[in-house]
C-alpha cells in the first residue's frame, strides 16, 4: 500500500519463530519430546526456548519401594511447569537382592537415586534410575536406614543403625568416599554428635547438602549440626528454637551455605489452636537464624496440608509432621505421613542473595495413582529433569 514500507520477509520469519517459541514455553516438559520431532523448525524452537528459559525448577519424584520379591515398582514425577504427574513402571533389579536399599541421596543441586548393599554402592545419573553414574564397594558398616548425601567430591553415609561384624553396634557411624581418589575405599569419620543419640536413622532426620558440607536436623527436637567430609569432623551443634510452638522441623538448601529451615506446629491452646507453617533462613557456617522474624505459608495452603487438624486431639495435633524438599529455585512442602492431601509448591524470588524469599505459593493435588503408591513405602527426591532423562524413561 502506498506510503508504507514493503513487508520484510526476514521479519516475518522472526515473528513466526517468536510465536512458535512462545507456544513451546506453554507445553508440558514431556510434550517437548514430541514437539522436537515435528520438524526442524520445531526442533530449533524447542532448543531456543530451553536456552532462553532453562527449566531449572526441580521436579518432585516419588518412588514406590516394592516388596523384596516384587518384580516391578513405579515412579511418579511431578512436572512443575504443567502441574502434571508422569508415571512409569520399572523393573525391580533389587528383587534378587533382598538386602539392597534403593533410595534418594541428598545433593546440593539435585537428589539422585542410589543403591546400597553390604557389598556394593551404585549412584544413578538421573532421578529415575535409568543410567548408572558410579559404582563402588559398600561401606564398612552395614546400615538399615542411613542418611546418604553427595557433598562435592564426597559421598557421605551417616547413621542408620549400623552394624560392623565383630564389633558393637555403630548407630551413629559416619563414612566418606572420595569419588576422585584412586583407592576406592571408604574412610571412617567422626560419628554423629551425641545430641542425636537415639535419632540417627534417616527416618528421624532431615538432611541437606552443599558442595562442602552435609547438614542434618532432628525432626522433632530441632538439634542441628554440620559435617565437613574434607576434615571428617562435625561442626557446631545447636538446637534450632526460633519458635517454641514448632513441633516438626525440616531443612533444604537454598544457596551455597544458606539453608531454608521450615517448622510446623500448633499455635494456641485447645480448639482455638491453629496449625502454622513458618520458615527462616539459616547461615550454614554458624547455624544461626539470619532473621528471627519468620515468613509464613499462607493459611489456605496450611489448611489444605492439614485438613483434619481440628478433628485431632491435642497430642495428635502436636505430632504432625512436615517435610521440605527443594533447591535454590524452589521446591515442595508436604506432610510425609499424609501425602494424599497434596503438595505445596514454593517459588523462590530471583532477587539478590540477601533478598531471596518465597515469592509464590501453588497447590498441587495428589493423583489417585500416586496415592495408591503410598500404600507401600516411598522414597522422595527433588531434582531438575532434562529432556534426555525423560526420553530414556518415558519414550
């Protein structure tokens, strides 16, 4: 038309590419696999979208722990970008090894599946257990329910009701394995501090790790300590009591040496009492709360997590549990005893280190398939997931 510039074909192509990439950003992660196979343009759009907006928010992975003789088990994964659950049935390679443990270990940026037996330890590259990353001899002390963590170049195995043949029980024994060393041996370290006596099983502890330290907190009493695998020694041990109404504690890593401390407990007496879920940031070096004034989970989310709270007697109300699982980008808070109620997803802000706080809360229902899974024992992990990992497991 007179007076207007001619249509620029390159601009039109760029516009189409931008529109296609915008469509890609709305797709569930699993659908990106199919989208990348449509055409070269779609493949480029998927690649460009993931480069510009990498999907780093961790998935919540629920692994149903099968009976020893079961030939299969299921894994359920929550895609945080679409709020959809994916399920896969896996072959139970441990069915022929009843003494094998297959759980999640804690890592600074992701949790991984590991397999532990008296003779061998294997760590998987992805949270679905489809690809081995490393294998080593089993620790010297056999344990039933240990805390296992990846701390930089080290693998740390702590507590778990250990037993060393010929010696007395070693409930709080700690061993470390250097992945970079050529010896391939486990080294005995300083045991878990005596303040944790009687609570050295992973069931009673919440654990988080950075590139240099393992952190553990006793879920009920709030005793917290840090372990340095380089020196093989434990640091300060403190009782975290920024709020005396808290009766359940849990921790997650949110920065290099910064932790998210989550506490749940009844505030008030009798029927007027209400459940509160609060959180603080903790300095990983000193184990001191950075700001005594806590942030709170919205009341609506708390009510969904604990819908039966007002129907419980006082003892049961104070016995409620809470667990946090997350990374620097965000994560999940839930009641591990009643996950059928659902999961609260929290998103961390992208401000500077001093201003990182939860900026958004979202509710995620628990689907029937995963609820059925909880009739068995479960293991929970939190990890970013790549397209290659999804392709190996779900395609």
